[in-house]
């Protein structure tokens, strides 16, 4: 059975969360005004929180995206 790489990606909470991380990272890196949102002293904690949210989303996943 041949699998398609991006089949039903829009039904995955984990994919939406990862897309939001990418978008926020692009904004944070390229728009000067947004760099003050996360202070450098809290950036490590922010990354830990993102990792934990991603872990929770992955653990509550019960079906593959193809089955949704």
C-alpha cells in the first residue's frame, strides 16, 4: 500500500500546533516588534512548554491521520 505524505494533514491537531510554532517562529525572527513578546530569559522555558504540548498532543492521538 502506497502512503501519501500529506493525506488529511488538516485534521491533525498536532500538525496545526506545529504549523503555529513555525509561524510564530517566523514572526518572532523577522518582525522586530514581536521580539519583545518572549524575553530571552524565558525562551528556554517557552521551548520546554512547546515540547510538552507537542508530547501531550501526540499521546492523545488515537488514529493515524489517514483514518480520520
